[in-house]
C-alpha cells in the first residue's frame, strides 16, 4: 500500500515538472518571437509589453509570461497591418 501511494505521488511530481518545462519552453519561444517583431516595429507601448513578459519570466510565472508575450506580439503585428 505504501509503495503504490509513493508511486502515485512521484508520478504527480513528474507530471508537474513536465508541465513546467513545457511552459518554460513556450515562454522562451514567445519572447523570442516578440523580440523579432519588435526589431521591426518598436514603440514604447510594445517595449512595455516585453518588459512585463520578462518580469513574469523572472518571477517563474511561465504561463503568464507566454500569454503576455503572445498578446504583445499580436499587438505589434496588428499595428504593422494598419
């Protein structure tokens, strides 16, 4: 009984770690895409979005980082289409 409980706890820890790793990769990829978009269309508002996303990454809030970076990049791309 103890063995199965221990195995269950370890599997939850491994799953949580894998999700965190995916979130970290997604955050990094979105920041890279945003940085590329900013190199062609830089405004202080876009820079503010980049700083917010980086601050979330520094605070280990990877899902929030990816979301903020994605939204900032979409704003940059929309303004470029206008």
